[in-house]
């Protein structure tokens, strides 16, 4: 009977610690600093394979392929930060 009580207590402690960690992480993830477009009108017809990366200084770098269509000879890699 004692072992069941210990298991229940350990389970409650485990669950309460995990909920506390989730709530702390959620507030950091859901912070919205700013929202804006990189440009209004692109100089290319299509873009694909976009990605974002955070730089060491905290800025964001966006990169994507842009050209007349995927696989065309005029496709270039575009970046903005």
C-alpha cells in the first residue's frame, strides 16, 4: 500500500512540474515583437523554399528562391535582414 502512495505522489509531482515548465516556455514562444512585409511588390513572378534564421545579434534573416518559375535559369537566392 505504501508503494502505491509513493507512485501517486511521484506522479503528481511529475505532472505539476511539467505543467509549470510548459507555461513558462509558452510565454516566451508567444511573444510578438513586430509584424511587417519584406516588400510590397516583388521583382520576380514566383518564390519558394523560404526560411528564417535568428542571427547571433538577435536579428532575423529571411532567405528564399525567386524567379519566373521553380527550376528556371533566372532563379536567384534572395535574402533580407
